[in-house]
C-alpha cells in the first residue's frame, strides 16, 4: 500500500499528513491512532465522500476544522490548539489535502507547547512545503498570538 501523502511522524503520539485513503485510515486505526483532525474542506476532489462516517466506523474520534486555504484564521488555530490539548495523550493524526495546512497548524502547536523552538518550527514546516505569502503571514500572526497568551 502507498504511504499517506506527505506523512510526517512527529513523535509517538502525533503525525500530520495529506489526505488519507479509506485503507490508510484502517491502517492508522490498527496502528493505535485514536483521533483524526481534518483541516481540509469537504466535498473537494481530494476528500473522502464521508470521512466523519469512515473514521467513526473505525471507533476513532473525528474533528473537522474546515480551513480555507487562502484565508486561514487565528480562531481556527485556537480551536485546533484546544482539540490538541483535549487529546494530548491520545495518538492523533492531523491532516489536510497535502499536509500544508496541517504542517503549519502542527508546527504552531509544537511551538506553543515548547516542543519546538521558533527556528525548528520553521524547519518543520518548510520540510514539507514552501508556504506562500498568505501562510507565511498566518504563521507569523500565529506566533505573535501565541506570544500574547504567555
């Protein structure tokens, strides 16, 4: 079976990736994953017909934060950080279509929880893709927002 597109194992409890297939979701469940957080839009050519149902049938917890690729919001980051806190002790996959949104959100989470420095967070993101100006600004705004929370 092909690996999940742009799959990145962060640690023993966290991974981020592009869109998994139905079979790849089954493999994740068999590998002990308990939570799937989808940051992509539904109904797109790359999404599953009913990912929430597919994930539920595997007895996994599913959360969906539909992040517009050309307009990510700090409120969505806040919701994401809350979910990550809620599931911090469970094996979690964060995904979107290609691991672009997911790598940025996951990188900011790792920075917020002091698992990565700012430079390491940047390296983490750019090892998957080269963010465009919208996403560079979102990450910068996210860092500023996180600094105000401290």
